[in-house]
């Protein structure tokens, strides 16, 4: 009986942690979506962002597109 209780408690904790991270990530994506208003072309798909969503070139920002996160010009 105690093993089932511990498993249920573990599952509950995991679900709560996912829910907390999910909301913060959603807010972050909503903020980024407003700034990336240009539509990407297929040529942008070769210029991917770093794993930390940073771009190496100046005047570019990381935007979520149909081919992943890519660096796009902000000018």
C-alpha cells in the first residue's frame, strides 16, 4: 500500500512541476511571437539559433518558424 502511495505522490509532483514550467514558457513564447512578425522564407532555415535561443550576428533575433528556431533580421 505504501508503494502505491509513493508512486501516486511522485506522479503528482511531476505533473505539478510540468504545469509550473509550462505556463512560464507559454508567456515567454507569447512575448517572442509579438516581436517576430515577419514571415520566414526557406532561406532562413539554414540560419538556426543556438540552444539558448541566441543569435551570433548583430541585428538578428531568434524566431520560432516552421523549420525550427532561426535567426531573422530585425531591420
